[in-house]
């Protein structure tokens, strides 16, 4: 199973650099898995493809402003630290740039006024270097961590988005139902939902279940091995509470469909599902890698965006709807000038 089997040509101008003014105004390609039929709709029409008793499964993780720009305390050289995962109260696993300048013991200042390094509201010390090159970093500050981070951090937009997201528009890289802080990237399929659309779907009798998977930057790491079975999948923390598990199990028992909003919701459910598809609440680390040949235990439909060529995400979508059908749909999306990736248009697979 080769990485190159999941390649497609994408004109650079189709990579969405900014969110639309209205979340639910994005286009939505509908791919019918049974026969490969494609429809071109808008996201606000989602309800016409759902029926009472279906359940939408949302990932309610919240993106933190995880990108910190600072200076080395001894030289003043510019550095960047990206928060990946909290290991202790003030110790985070981080991605750092430039790595050569940030060895164990190095100190970094954030928000320091010129000529007054002692007044920096946030300091960091590199505690150790991890095997994969990431750093364990301890932070020092006064006050409440979340407030300090909100004042100094930036949203960690994916590398293919070159436009800067203004601070006042931060919420556009956040779902309207985001609740539990911890992600270094947004579960972007959910960006199309508005509170009004959710209320409309609820009035139709569509159920909602909320799970949590904190999205790591491994989401954007390319598959480098030609044989995808040699790819080492990143690990992410996820959990399902008793209420969500009960809603999902009841939906299945009553004949409703489980429609996942985003690949992160898929990975969460499939990580928890028993052989018979039932979900038990809990919390775990998952490194599940879904590619063609995978037998889905619980997912009946998927709302997602258009993903990078040769990525684990397009492999997951291909596992769900068939590689040839998915690549044909992507080719049509290019022809129809859909907007791609995080701020792009949506795809419904049913």
C-alpha cells in the first residue's frame, strides 16, 4: 500500500487562506458511498441529508494560542516555541525553532520590553531534549497560566496558511462548541457549524454527542515512508463521557446513524468501540491509523474537509468511502474550484 496512491494535483490558489464571513455558507460536496454519486450543495443544507434519530458526533476540544514568539535570554536571538502537550502543571512538550539554539538549560523570554528582560511576563527553560527532537519546557510566570498564554500566544495555524489571523478573529479557528482546552490545531470540519444550524438540526430530531480528542501537530506531519504500513502514527489524548456513550449506544440500538464531524471524531469513536460497536466511556491515548482495509465498527457517515495529498487524513477518508471514489471526488472538487484544507469547504460522505 503506497503513499503515492493517495496523491492528487492541487493548484495552490485553491488552498483557503481565510475563513468565509459566514461559517455555514461554505460549499459542501456530498458523496454517496453506495454508487459514487456526487452532489454540490452548501453546508447550511446539511439537515436535508439527516433524519430524526441520527446522531452527530462532535469533537469539543478547544485550541489554545500555543505559538509563542520570544528571544533567547543570553543572546536575544528570535525563537519560536509551540506547545504540544502538557505533562505537568507548568511543563509542556514543545516543538522549538531553531532547535540548535535551544538545548537543555537554555532560557527564553516572552513579552519582554526592550532593555528590560527582567520584566518579561513569561519565561521558559529547556529541561530536556526528547528522542524525536521535541523539548520538555518549564514555564515561569505570575498569575493565571491561561491569561498569560492568551495575552502572549498566537493561534498555531497550519503551515499552508500564510495569512495571519488577526487576534480579534481568533474564534474563527475555533468551533462554536469548543469546551476543553488542549489542542494545537482545530478539528476543522466543525468550523462550518453555527449555533443556529445546531439548533435547527436539534429541532429536526438530530441528536448530538460530544467527545474530546486533543489535536496534535502530528495531524500535519506528512507520511514519509512509501509503504504506508511503515508510518509511525502520532499519539493523541481522547475521552468519551458517560452521557456521550449513552447517546451513541441508544442511537445505534434504535436504528439511527452515527455521523462523525471530522476525522478526529472518527478516530475517537473507533478507538473506543467494541467489536459489536458499543461504546464504553473512558479516557485513553490513541495512535489508531485508519487506512483502506480497515473495518469500521460504528461510523455510518462523515462530515469532513478536503485533506492534503498523501496525508493520513485522506487515507482515513479513503478507508471509509473507497480510494478510487474519494480521489475521483477530489478531482471534481478541483475542477469545481472548491476551497481546500482547514479554512476550506466541506464534504459529506454518507
